[in-house]
C-alpha cells in the first residue's frame, strides 16, 4: 500500500511510521441482488488511498454462520475462520442497509456470536437505503455495540436513494460529500483505533 500526498482526499494526518491500523470492513447484507457490494467496493477503494490502514474485507454472504441456539457459540468451521479475523482487527467499519427500520439479521447474528472481539475497539458505519439512507439501522447498531463495550464514532457515511448515487462502473456520480464524510469517519476511527490499541497493550480491558 502506498502513501498518498497530503492533498489526497483520503490522506491521514498520522505519521506513516505508525503501524497500520487493522480495519475489518464488514458487508452486512447477504440478500440475493443486494446493493451492498457496490457500496463496499467504493469504500475500500477510497480507504485504500490512505497509508495508515490495513483493510480486511469480510463479506458475510461468504460466511454463512450458524444460528445462535445456545449460550455458547457452536463449533463451526465458518465461525472458526471468521473469529480470528475479528479478533485481529483494531477497528471495524460496518456496511449496512436498512431493513424495516433496523439492520440485517445475519449481521446481528455475526455480532452476537462474538463478544471480546469487539471490546475496546472503534466501530464506524457506512449505511445505505431509500429516503432514510440507512440511518435508523445505524442508530440501532450503536445500541448493540455499546452493550459489547465497543466505541462507535460519531461521523458516518450515508447514502440516501443509494442506487441513484453510483454509476454503472461503481464510481460515485457526486463524490464530494460522501468522500468528505468518509474521510472524517476514517480520521476518527484512526484516532480511536490507535488510542485504544495502545490502551489494550498497556492494560487488559475488563468488561466486568
């Protein structure tokens, strides 16, 4: 990954000598015909312009997780592959649509199957939908992640009438506002991510 100049829309203010922040980017929708991959691909292209992030794209449609039917997560090879990737992350960005004023059930399942993997780490959101832009899904996710001792950053990226924002090649038709919002969110994730990573290294986080 190369370091862009300071004039790049996704440039970071942190020194390039810092260890890159490991950011897991989760695509939360698994429905057939979903729009999520278009949004995720744009976000990954934008975030990759920065020199301070190491991105790990996780598409939940490629990780069909078991249902939660007991107190302890079940033994499952898909879960065994996903959990270490979440544990290794310093921060998360969740790409989510809005379904009936909330977020997708597979995303909730993926969240509920984990606990310590989210703790003391920042979470950002990129939402999309119709007139609401997925913002109600984001507000519900904030409540869920607060219970899991994660820190959600204030700024988000939201696409209202999302399918009208992208060209056929996946590029943005009007990039200024979404790219500005994405930069602000990633700057906040970078600050929280580095601060909390140092804190976890200095003293184990206790959720009790």
